[in-house]
C-alpha cells in the first residue's frame, strides 16, 4: 500500500468532499502534454526526490516514491502521486509546500484535507 495524494493545477474547493468530486470527474482524463505548471512541479520535485528509475539498486529502498516512472503519474488532468509509508513524514510536507508555492492544490485522502495554494 501507498500514501497517495492528488494534484490540481486549477481551482478546487477547500471542502474535502467537493474536491473528491472534482477528482472523480477528471481522474480518467488523459493529457497529451503537461501544463507548464505541472511540468515545473515535476522537475522541481524530482530534483529533490529523484524518480525510482533514476536510482541505483542500492538507492531504491531509500526512495520516497512507491512507483515509477514518476512522469507516468503526471499524464492525467489530475495527477496522483504516491509515497512509501516510511517516507511520508519526510516527503509529504515538502511536496505540499512546493505544490502550494507553485499554485498547485493537494488533495490528501488519508488526512481528509485539501491543501489549497495561496491566491
């Protein structure tokens, strides 16, 4: 199992249930290319926490990501990224802070919270 969050680069309700409804509307909507905002987030977060595919065999167990290639998770309107549970306390605050600073909102199912970007 993994700890998953969804990323929104468009306005989403701060109400958890409504944000979940938005996710359900867009979860299967694929994209041809990343928005500039999601591309920037992907580049910055993968610089901090490299994709599993970029790690040596000795480094894989230290990764925060539960799957890879990480880029594959971004090829949808509302990307979902997942962490291994042992790395959530380390990585989740960093991911939320970076996302929000870039204008991306984060839906956290486990906490039942939407971390909206400041407007």
